[in-house]
């Protein structure tokens, strides 16, 4: 029986790569985005391109109904859509914080709440929430973004315990930084006014350190492969780091002491102290 996956945020980057990989491997794919563009994918009876704005509950419910109507059910739901933010905390207004949490966090909670009854009724299924390597290794100037992703990490781990009795899994894919996606442009569009001059030297030093490490960034293909593993593995595993940097941070976070983790992160990303 052909399995069906619904992925949010498939217009580019990780989401598009996921949709292509799952389709290539024989799955039915429901590729969703705010403004559907069927031309992004080759026409196929196993592909439906649907509108979905993750911040609007009615849009989520309609996508579920349309996806079930198209393929008879949804086996895997991937919360991939999100936005980035690089900023200095004291300069970040409430409006920016709310926008990040509304998209990255609260919309994930709401989507999970919406799809759980369908998966529970089917007696099987998997929810995959895409977070970030910054939920494993927290660096400067991403406090709000990291908080939005760390919240999803705790939520998903707790959710996995709640759903186990119904044969429904909740898992995390944790991508590293992929400069080839639209993430950097997404972030730059939100940065004006969020970098006070007093932090100029610090920010310049941080970006210089960031450019030095790691030597190889994450790719869209690695994230798609990690998502496929999260969708298909029969195990109790919850976290799937994707990319060299994410795997490094996972090792530091989970396999070393607090002191060793903090020293490594500061050595990698903290600029030299100002005179």
C-alpha cells in the first residue's frame, strides 16, 4: 500500500527536497505552501500541491481534509515551514518575537493538534517536527529563534510519550545551517534595526567566527534523508540530526559534560572580548 506524506513549506529548500525525495521513493506526496505553484514539481498522480498557511487553523484543517480526500489518509505529517531571526535581544521588539513564535512554535502545536485525531483514528502515523541545530548548540544572536525551536523540541518529546499508546510517533529532524536555502535571505529581511551600534564589534566578530566553522554545511539532501529515516524507522528514536554541524552539536550536547559543551561552543563562536 502506497504511503502518504504531507509536508509544509515545500516551495523551496528543505521542504522541496523532502517532497522530491519521498515522491521519487514511491510515496504519495501532499506538498503544501502558502501560494501553491504546481510548476515547482513534475505532474504526477502521486503528487498534490495544496495551499496551507500554517498560521491559520482553517487552512490547516482544509489541507488535512483535501489530503485525505486525495489519497485516503495521511501517514506522515511534517511541520517544516518556519522563519529565521538573527538579532540582539535588547533590540528585538515584541512584534518580532511574536512573529517567530507564531510561525515556528504555536503553529506547530496547532498543526499537531489538528492532525492527531486523523492519525489516531487510522491507528498509525508519524508526526515529524523540523527544528534546527541551534536547539542543540545555541550560539549568540539567535536567542529568540533558538527559543522557538527549543520549545518544539520539548513539546515533541512529551508528545511522543502521549501518542505511543496509539501507534503514532512524534519525531524531530534537526537540520544544520544550509546556506544554499532561502533561510539567509529570510533572516536578512528581518535584521534591520535589530543590531544596535554598541554591538557592532561583537556582531562582526561573531560572523567572522561563523564563517570559519564548520568546514562543511548541511545540505537539503541530508535533511531530506534524515526526514525519510524519521518517517520509516521502526524504533523508539526521537531525534534525527542532519548535517555535520548538527551531528557535532548533538554529540557535544548529549555525550559530554556541561563544561565541555560550553567550552566547545564558546571556542567555536564567541568573538574575542572587546578591549
